[in-house]
C-alpha cells in the first residue's frame, strides 16, 4: 500500500488493490483499525463479501459520463483491449 500511496495522489482513501488472501487480510486490518465512523465502498464489487468490516459500511454507486473532447475512455483503453 505504501507504493500505491507514493505512486498516486489519492488523498485520504484506502484503495482496494489486489484480492489475494494476504492482501485481503491486510485490507481488512487497515479498514478495521482506521478511526472512521463509516466505510464507503466505491468499488465494482461489494467488499463486504470478501472482508469483515467492524463498522457501518455502505456502497456508493456511480456512472461514468464523459465530457466531449479527447481523449475518451475508448481512446485510452483501445491499445490494451
């Protein structure tokens, strides 16, 4: 996780990176030790099915709406898809 925070400017959020058993244990420990009143889950899957969260947790849903212009998501992803 230190590498993720060093590489990306993500602010005070906990990114869901990887889902190996070890990563999930680390992720669960980080969530449960955080001094937070609530956990907002904004990942494509509901992480409550993968880890045990000991505080209220709620999912945020969202849609991507692109502004007109370039590059588009398709432009960026087409080389790798």
